[in-house]
C-alpha cells in the first residue's frame, strides 16, 4: 500500500485553490478515484441535451444501490406480509434519497472532495476513525447482501449449490477489472444495460400478476400504522436502509468527479445542475423497480394468503403456480443475478472511495474487492451451511436494517458540510434544501431510536 500524497489538487493540476474550499483543514487534497478522475469529457457548448448526456451515468451507478438483492428481500417481505401498505415507505425513502444525493453532488463538485475526504479534513482523528469504521460496516453489510443474492440467482438459474455460489461470487472482481481496462464509460454502459434487463423482466412479471391498481395508488398514501406495528416498522426500516444506503453517499460524491467540468464558478454550478438532473431521473427509475418488487409480492403472495414470503428462492418457486407461467420465475432469477452483478461494481467503487478518503491508503481495486468479499463471504457461507436458504433470507433483511442504523453517521456530516458557507463558499446548499435534508436526518435518527428502544424494552 502506498500513502497518497496530500499535495495533489482536488481538480486543477496547477494546485490552485478551487472555489469553496476555504473551510477545510487542508487546502489541497488527493483526487477521488484518481484512476478515473476527470476522465469523462463534458460539453462546454451546444444544446442542453448534449450537455446533460455527458453527465449521464453516475446517477445510474448510484441507483444500483437502491435495488440490490437486500432490497429485494425487504420488499418481498413487506409486500407479502402487508400488501401494498409499505409502498409509501418506498416513495418517501426515494424522495429522501433524491435530497441526500443532490447534497453529495454539491459536495463533490463544489468542494472538490468526496464525503470520506471531507470527514477526514474536518474532524479530529478520534471522530473520523469511528466514522470510517461505520462506513466499512455499511459496505460489508451491502456486500453481504450482494453475495447472498448473486449466489441465490446462480442457484435458481443454473442449480449451483448455495455454498458453492457464495464462493464463486468472490471471482466477480475479474468483471470489474475487465471493464475498467476499457474506460469508465464502459462500466456505466454495462450498469445501464443490466438495469434495462431488470426493468424488462419486471415489466413482464407485473403484467402477468395484474395487480389491483387502485390498491397500489392507495398504498403510496402515508399511514400511522407503520409506527404502531413493530414488525411493520422493522420492515420499513429495512426498506429505508435498502433505499437510502450509506455507501451511496460516499460513492456519489466521488463518482461525480469523473466528469471533466471546469474550475470556474459558473461551470461548477452548471455541473451541479446537470448531475442533479441525472441523479433524480435515475432514482425515479430505481423507485419504479423497488415498487415493482413490492407490488409483485403483494399481488401474488399477499393476495393468495402467503404472508410469510421473505426468501428469494421461495418467491421464485411460488411465482410459477400463482401466475400460471413458467416464464415469470426465470425472469425473476435473471433480474436477481443482474442486480447482484451491478451491485458488485458500485460496492467496489464505494469501498475504494472510503478507504482512500479516510485513510489516504491506495490499494489496487481488485485487492480491495477481495478483502471486502472475504469479509462478506465468511458469514454468508456459515449461514448457508447452517440454515440453508431460509437463513440467508433472514440475513438479507438484517443486513438492510444494519445499513439503516449506519445511515446517521453518513447523513449528519453530509448535511453539516453542505450547509456551511465557510466550507462550500458559493456552492453552499440553499436553506430550503438544508431544511429538507435536516428533516430527513432527524426522521432517520428517530426511526432508528424507536426500533432500538422497542427491542431493548422487549
């Protein structure tokens, strides 16, 4: 491992201090994701759509984290147990995500720092190190969900035993290395292509399920039952943790810096606007997928009285008899495998950002991936051997609740940084956006506190 030099500038090779970086401990910092930093050209002139197209990509990599295998488990459990009622949680979680991801863009473009670098440059070591550990826990929980989900997808499609499938997932680092050799745009293209496959699979399944669209619309309306029912709250937190994911906040603040926007204030403001549009569109697409999973579970399992379906292999087995088509379970398995492959890429990048940003350590991405994969594979192998597929489903939901509990440790610093004029200069978040983000942080902390209190008090 090589220590990254602190003398590299956030964007300009000249080492000039960029706008909005005066409140940080060090004026200069190392680039985020240095190997792809500023490598994607942007259109300085021309029609709006051409400028937007240059920023098309990072939002979809972030959106992948909002539909990973862990999300599937919580959405399936919520839909089968409570019908369409938790659609409101999916909607509000997505709105929270849009707000928070816009702050990530503002931090990455305006301050020239990703969230990990910002924490390191703002807090003393006794604060930044626990934040780093919290981020690593979140990434490990994310990776665990991907390991299990991909292994189940391999099992459903190719009948590979779960224990073997879990181990095979450690080799998917080769996919990332192959894509990186062609450039960052190839990684983005692969992710978007996989998202297209996932969307097509669910479009067919929803058409076969023929849900009650009136009930679907009513499911998006808020309900106080979520706070009164502890089991519903647990699943709601799982959906929240699977939607607003801590590692995505680190990831987006780094990914946006792959674009070669300029140093001037106007250029950075335009970059923030274009990247926010890209992110918002991508997250609306993620909401469509998340809602589709929950609607499919409600229209098939809950409607037929199967209210305890939380396992991915259970869902696969039940779809065929309930929908009267052998195509549905195959499409379900294909979409699941695509989700696992996509999540592999984003977890790798977020792990790289977190390690390099907090510790200034740079290691090869393939080595970083193997380390995080090894940490995730051990509990996954133990659970699959000990409890089989049922245990893996429970572990998937637990991993999403762990993510939700880690959220405040990423959200609070993000809101602090982007609301500080001293740190952000002309790119400080407007008051209305800070107010929304603060309300989001307070709600997340309150829900987590209630969950912990309920279980501690028995």
